[in-house]
């Protein structure tokens, strides 16, 4: 994310999203009632030309601003849409007061005018810093199948499965070694589609991961130097979740947001499982604890941050010297927190 311009007096900030992560951040920064404006394209019909209704008109690009009513982000398609009432634009082309949807595009600037609270500004700054961080990739390998987990700000982007055409070891296959190399080449080709790789965490239950690492040492030594081997009980998505929970990703990269969030929620669930009296969950219980100054660390689901009462609780916790961690709703740990009321806390003392 880039901040292009800002005018603090009127609460206007112009940003340029550079990744899907940035679009995800914007989907939580912009709220209903905010004003957003950007260059947009709309099909305009020429009503004076006498053409029939079948004519779809001409696409025209112009600057347009709306008052946001709906926000939709789809991580799998990378689409972010703001829908609302048009408040500014060329009146000869668009009727003010009508509805329009702005499709936010990567590398296209968008202006946001709103009452910026502390949490919105922090999230914007997080997005700016995150755009510079390198990539960690989890390679979950089994005999014939590999899944990749790309560590994003919002969670894990799964790629795969990548399938290998390899017979079982007991079967006679003259070109078995060649088939294995083709499989490993396909996995490596998919990995190399991602730039600025910091770590390659190769996981799995058997020896395939070790063989793949040896392949990298021979064919792609630069990738091998960035690789770490980790035993897991299974491959695929389950193996990726296992390595997220064991703390390895968190120790490798403090910037791997999904790993730190997963660790925090797992610690919470462990304490709840032990019937600990130093953790609580649920909006009312957490708000009462915050007012007592009892919260050491607050966990809040990102979807709840827009709520004014939640913002009040967050501010109270920080004022009392506690820490606040916002958890993404897009990964498994976030869904577990959601089931607990979307907000929970570690306490300094029982209440």
C-alpha cells in the first residue's frame, strides 16, 4: 500500500493498493457512511441519438465519488467493491443520488474521506509496512501431492494440489526417477511464481520432503538456502494448519501476521480448556473487565472493530496499559474466535 496524498484537516487520504492484502485491509478501513472517490468506468447510453434500447452505449471513464453503503471483499477473486449513492461526478453523465459500485483495482489510486480513528490509521500504516515484507511459503508434500500455503496478511492463500505421476515404490517403472524430477520441477515452477521469497518451509509426514530438499540443493541452491524442513503428521491443508499452530512460522518471521494470530488464539483456547480464571470472552464480559483495568491482552476479530462500543473497549484497554491484537476473520483461528463472540481477553488477575 502506498499513501499518495493526505489532508488531515478534512480527513482525506489517497492510497494506492498494490496487493490483494491491501484490498483486504481497505475492506476493513472503509466503513459505511465514508466517502470514497476514484476514476471509474461506466457505460453511458446516448439518449439523444435515437438508438434502440438494445444499444449498450459507450464506456466512459471519469472521476466519481460515492457515500458508501455496502462493502464486499472476495479474497479468492481479489475483488473489492464499494457500493453507495453518487455524491460527485459529471452531472451530464451520471445522475447524482443514484447508486453506483466502485471496483477497487490494484495499482489504481482511491481517495478515502472519513473520521479517522486510531485503529483505522494503525491498520493503514500496517498495510504500508506489510507491502515491503518478503514472502513465506509452506510447501506441504506427500508422495504424489503437494499443496502450497502462501502466508498473507489476511491468512493463507492455498495453491494446489500439484499432482505427480509417480507409481508406488513396489511397482516397476523404468522412468520413475524422471517422473519424480518432473513432479519436483512442477512444484518449484509454482513456487517461483512468487517474488521476494524469504523462507520456504517444506513439510510433510514422510521422506518426500527430504528428497525434494535434496533436489533443490542440486538444481536450485538459492531456494535450498532459504528452505527449512519440518515433520508434520499429515500433508495438505491439515499439515499447513499444523505448522501454523506449532509456532515455527512465528519464530521465523515476526511479520507473519497469521502465525502470531494463530498462536494467540491457540493459547486462549488452551486456557479455556483448562477452565482458567485468567481468560474471558464475549462483548459484555470483556467490556466489564476492561473497565476494571484487568485486561493484559485483548483479542478482537477484525469484523468487530467497526463497532463503536468495541472501539471504546479497545481504547480503554490501551489506556490501562494493556495490549490489543486484531485477528483476521479469514483464517481458522479467526473463525474460532468468532465462535467465542469475536472478542476475548487474557487477564492480569481473576475477576
